[in-house]
C-alpha cells in the first residue's frame, strides 16, 4: 500500500509523544545516552523504547484502521 507524505505525518501524530520523540532522536543520529537524556529515561531502556516505537509506527503504517489498532503505552 502506497502512503503519501500527509498520511505518514498523520500517522506519526498518532504515536505516543515519547515514542515519536525517540524515533526522531534516533533519526537525527543521537546515541543511546543522548536519547535517554531527551526522554529522561535510563540508557538501558533506550533500545526497548526504540523497538516499541518502531513496532507501533509499523502497525500504524500497515493498518488503515488507525490508533485503536495500536496498543497504548
């Protein structure tokens, strides 16, 4: 299924703010320690937070039903 830029922006807006911030920080090239500081979480939690954020984004992009298909935090 092709998705245009506005669809993606709308789907990104459906992510929990912390997960969106984590993904943006990672895409900006921040390392684990910097991401932990941005999110105010332990550095050990960064990989799991990024995995959960990526999974939620993947579900949003794959499922046209929207945020009700993505479990809450």
